[in-house]
C-alpha cells in the first residue's frame, strides 16, 4: 500500500511539473477546453492543486478559474449571472467542453460583502417552511445550459469551504479516500434514519435495496427513544463508518433531522471524529 501511494504521489508531482491548471488571463477564460472545470474563490486555489493533479492522473484535462477573473471579464449584473454567462461561454465555445464542474467556496447570497461563491436563489416552490425560509439555492442553474428543462448538461458539485485550512482538509480527505481507501465491512453498512410518520418509506428502502444485497442496516427510528438517545445513536453510527446514510425524516430549524423528536442536529457534527470511513448522505424528505 505504501508503494502504491508513492507511485500515485510521484504521478501527482510529475503532473504538476508539466504545467499549472489555473487560468490567468481573459483570453484563456474565453477560449479553452477541459474535462474537469473548477470555479473557485481566489482564497482557496492554492489548496486545490493536489486535487487537480489527482484528476489529471486519472486522464482528465483540468482547468481552474477564479471568480475574480470571471467577474472582471463578465463585468455587469449580479455575480450569479456573471458566473452563469461564463458557463454559457464554456459550454458553447470551449473544446472540449467540460463534463464536470466543481464550485469551491461556501454558497452565499449575491452581495459584495466578501462572500465566496454565490448560489442562485429561487422562491420556495412547495410550502412555507418553519422559521421563515422562503428561498432555496440551486447550483444546478449554472449547468442547465441547453434546452428548456432542469436537467444538468454538466455534472456539478460544490466544496462548501470558507477557509484555506478547511479547503486543504477536504482535499486531503478526497485524496486519501480515493487513493488509499479503507475497504472494511463499513462499506456494506447503511445508516437508515426515519421519523415515525415515514417508517413505511424507510422499510421500502430496506426491503428493495438493502436486504437483497445483504447490507448491514443500522437503524435510527424515532420510536426507539427520546431526542437525546436518538442523537447519540446517530453520532455513533456516523463514527463507526457507513457507505450510505439515508435519512427519511423532516428538516427544520435549527438545522437538523426531525420527527416529533430530534434524530440529528447541526451541533452534533462537532462530535463526529470519523475521518476515513465517510458516507454518501441521501435525503428522502
């Protein structure tokens, strides 16, 4: 395993010597091409080179654009619209056009108050949320670039970071996870959380997807105990490691997963110490 890691690290280093990934002038912003595009707040680009090298080593052509240059070239209108116009240019004129877009920086309102990478906000389309939340942010809007639909034309994701140290930490986790993964039994473990009114949905997930492949299912159901017990059990599940966390609960304020009791709260994140057995979290609200 150490020898394998050395080979990967050497490839990263060699890839870095072949040239930088950062776009530094307006012409290159308008006329370029790649498979994997990163749009980042300027504060975080120094931490992203190892991730660029990892993607490069997998055969993807990588480019990285800082929002300050995008705002300079596309210099009118809200910042969200300027990023969108950049993505329209990318989609219509870059060769090759990217298959992937990674946004790096906390989602934020479109203001001039030192924000990171703004998110397009729309009115809530379902019902009035507890706590007065009447808008939702949609990164998908940046990549619905062809046709009159909401299907993304480029696969989009975001690293919601707000510091250079935080970015370095996330990038290191990604590299560790992809190059030297722990392939223990946690990979066959599912954490399934359900509020009482949605237990039937959870049971459908269990019988349709988990039981047929003999996954181990760690259940946190509201009927099992009070809020303190449920939150503790959820934290223990995260810390033991799981391939997936499937929450079939309500959301609410303060941020958390709820039924009539609380199954997980944003404050519980500070009690998580699992760094290398990281789940994909899916919500069925």
